């Protein structure tokens, strides 16, 4: 980064690493300071970058020291409010706002980029949260570097912002719901679809392996070409899963790779988007694979590699009835109990395609 306030050893983000760009407002999104001049002028080159990145599936938010209501009113007047998810407009340190945004989006800090005109603000963030990519507001060319450019632009990419906005409404409904969590899930009319991956699924499948960290059983990524070869292999089964509810689509959110040659099937990789962590669909996908193995007269083992971020996937395996069969360092082999396959929860309709 061409930013003198950042640490000297800061490296550029990996290709496609940045999932959300967080913007300052005064002298960044617009020229001028809003509390001093209500006629501040939005910078057209910034708006162009926001819209371009939005088309690629990169999300946007705001971290600004400002009056919240006044700033949001200005964003609405400019037709820009809809682009910003979980904006943090207050008088707190920017680093705290960025942590809250990452938590709300359920993404890692290393998936955030922060754009600000003030050297002090950039330095505060670079010092407190060195994982975050810090960008000078005068150096927007950085936003066209590989770290901000996904390899593929999928259907999920183009609708990612609307899916997150649906999630905001969904989360609000959950907070307002009176009753148990399962009772709330029953109100969602969820439909979970599982099917063999087709050619049209492979771009999103690769994107899932790259973008998913917390619910990736091995942490491994797969290229489009690798996934296509595995999809075509008679000894492998590549499954893709999607989810919808009454608020809209979550898109394709799950992927599983099964090696099925011989009497022992091996679940080489399974992952779920963090957006569906609380929906219980990981266990449903596992139960489907267990059922297929049982019907084929095979036993089932699953590969798990501890990455420091995927503990929830281990819990998902345990909940589905898998137990440790082997362990060598961070690498674990889990064995499924095919005699105790659980039915899908009553709040979920499962469709096999």
C-alpha cells in the first residue's frame, strides 16, 4: 500500500481477499466536513468505485466520526444508503467500528479494507488491527489491485449485497421474535436444496473454497479446474447446497466432496457459508452423505484439519455422530455412525435435485 502511516511490513492482500471496503465520509466519500457545511459534494470517482466493486460482489460499509442521523440523511439524499451494510457512524475509535462491522458481516478482519483521508485514523487502525488493509482516500487506484478483484463474478456476487440486506431484516425479525430459537426458525419457511454440482456451479464452488474459513473442514481451497475434474470423476461425488427462506435466497452456501471408491467412502472436504451457521443445515448435508454411504453398503470417514478458525465444523461433525478414529497433529480422521442418521429438523424442507 502506498500509505506512510501503515506498518512497513504490510503486504498487499491476496487476490480476491477483500470482501468489504469500509469508507470514511468527510473528505473521503465527499469533499468537505458535513457538520461544517451541509452542501458537501460527493466525490464521483468514489461513487464509481463503490458501484464497480458492488458489481463484483465486494460489500461496503462506513466507519465515520460524525453525527449518525445527519450523515445517514445525507447518504439517503445522495441515493447511496443502500450500498452500506452495518454502518458505524459515531465518535468512537475507527478500529472499534471496524471490528463491529467485521463481526456483523461474520467475516475476518483480513477481509476488510479501510479507506480514510486522515493519516491519524489510518495509523490508529493499522496499529490496532494490522490484519486490515488500509487505503489512503487519495489513492483509489489501490481498489483495482488483485486483492479487490475476485477471480469469478458469479450470480451470488451480483446479488451479495441484497442477500446481506435481507439478512439484516431477518436478524431484526429474529431479535423481535418472542419464543425459542427453533420456533423462530419454523417461521422462516426454509428450503434446503442438495444436488450434484454442474458446470454452472463450479465458479461459485471455487469461490466458496476461497472465501469460507470458519466452516471449512480442511481449510483447503480448490481451483475451478480441480473441481471440474473431481465432478467428472466416477470415483468422486461433488455436492452443492443452497438455501432460501421467506426473506429471500442465501444462494449456494454449501459444498461437499466425497471420494466413493471402495468399501470406505472418504469425505475429503465439506464447507458451509458462515451466513447459515445457525440454521443447522451443515448437519443436514452430512446426514444426506451418510444416507448415501449406507445405501451403498459403505462406511464413511471424514477428513478434518484444524486451522484455528474451523472449530464449529468439528462440532458439526460431532453433532452428526462422527467420532475420532485417527489423529496426527492437526489432521483428524472421523468415523460416522451410520446406524444413527438423524432426520432433518421439522422447520426445514429438504429437496434433492
